[in-house]
C-alpha cells in the first residue's frame, strides 16, 4: 500500500510541476464546453414512434403508416406499457395520443385534437419531431382522406425533460462524457509512454513491485483529475446555462466510476503498443475519434447504418453518454442505470484482461 501511495504522490507532483498541462486539463475543457455547446445542430431520423388509439381508428392508422414510410420514424417493438409510459421510460421518442373514441371519430364530429408527447432529452430529435408529424398528418388528411378544411386538427404538443429545447442542456452532458474519456486516455497513455521514452520504465519494472502497483499508480491520480474535470464542466452547465439536475448524485458518481474501468483499461492497453509519446498521441486520435463518432454524443445513433448501431452498442462512451444525459435531465431510474453500467463493467473487464496480459514487467 505504501508503494502505491508513493506512485500516486509521484504522479500528482509531476502534474503540479507542469503548469501548462494542468491548465490544459482544467481550463481548456471549460472553454470547449462554452464553444461547442453552441455550435452544433443536426437532423434526426429513425425516431421511435408509438400511438395510443382504438383499433379501428382509420385516420390514425394511416398517419402511423405514412410516418413509418417517411424514413423519419420507425416502429417500436410491442410494448406492455402505455404510449405515455413508453416515452417516460425511454422506449420511444414520441407518442401520438388520439382523443377518446379515436381521431377519426373526433374529426367527423369537428373536434379534431391530437396530442404529441415528445422526449426532449435529445434536443436534436425533439426539434424535428413536431414539424415532421404535422407535415405527415396534413398530407394524410388532404391527399388520402380528402379532408380540406383549414386546420382540421388542433395539435397539443408536450415536451418532456427539456421543455425549452435548450441545446446547451443536451450538449453539456455529452461534452462532459467525451472530455472525461479524453482526459483519462491522454493522461494515462502519455504518462506510460513518457516513462518508456525516458527509459525510466525499466527502473519501475525492475523494482520489487507488481505490475498492478504500476498500473494503479499510473491510473488513480488521473481518475481523480478526470473527476474534478467533470465536476467543473457540470458546474459550468449549472451556473452559466441554468441546467437542472434531476437525478441521483450517487448514481451520477457511480456511473463515472463504472466508466473509468473501460476508459483506463483502454489507455493502458494502448500504452502497451506504444514506445513514444508521439505514437501514443496518434493512437489516441484514432481511438477518441472512433469512440466519439459511434457514441451518439453529438450525432444521433439512429442515423447510422444498422451495423454501426450494433458496433456503437459495445462502445463504452455510448453508455456513459446516455447515463450522464438521462441522469441529469431525466432522473433515470436504477433499472436504466443497471443496464448501461452492466455493459460498461463487462466491456471494461474484457479490455482490462487484455491490457493486463500485454503489460510486461520483464525487460
């Protein structure tokens, strides 16, 4: 234990003596949050749609079929829950709720009203859904059903979890997750590569200590730095963008700890293939770029080809991004937490086993 504490102290002292690196870790992420959170917008496709109406509601059925045929929406697997509960549980992105007796009957009586219930945790999707649906419904009424009355339906739209469609609320949790990954990968892999480049790694592996002490000594200090980094980013969101925190802070911290396993394991695994800091940085660019593009942090996963969606499911950043966003904005439940943390721990265990096998303690 004293050896491990000595390693941790050594890494913290080295970090303190490098003010440029320290400033890059603690200040640049805040600048990135403020800039990136206001600079990105995207189209949404493959939105999960459910409807709530009676079985013989002809017009509602036609609307549903046209929505699925548009390419913007897709069918959700049969649910045991109501349409409202499906949206609240994150199993659907939008629900169309017909009035009592169905939309067809309501239109015949001149009382056409339709409720659109939208999950707004993903602002990029929510911004598009209402316009998509209103266009589809209007087309069905005029072209298919030959109903030409001006505005025959009154739309009642309700946005859940982010009613103001604040883009910053959507982006800041994702930026936080991405920067935690970048911090852990960069600091750990470059630190180990620096030891190799300077020749001091030989002193470490020849000392009477295990490889577990070396790895823990190289990872624990930077986990603490990443946690501080994440907290600073969230503080920016709370104070500068008035972002609410609706979930459990304990769940938030546990999610971070679970994500640290695959992130640090990936950093150690990368370090086993590199001998210089330049090689480590090149590997980081490749890994971070792929992880980011396949995470759904900024680009909706639903827009990807199906094979890439499957690949993205085993990407740890995907699950951590979803956890952070849903905990902060939606107040995610423990079932949702367990599902994503389970994937993080499983993937982290596999990567850690590979990294430990490759990490050599012999010259």
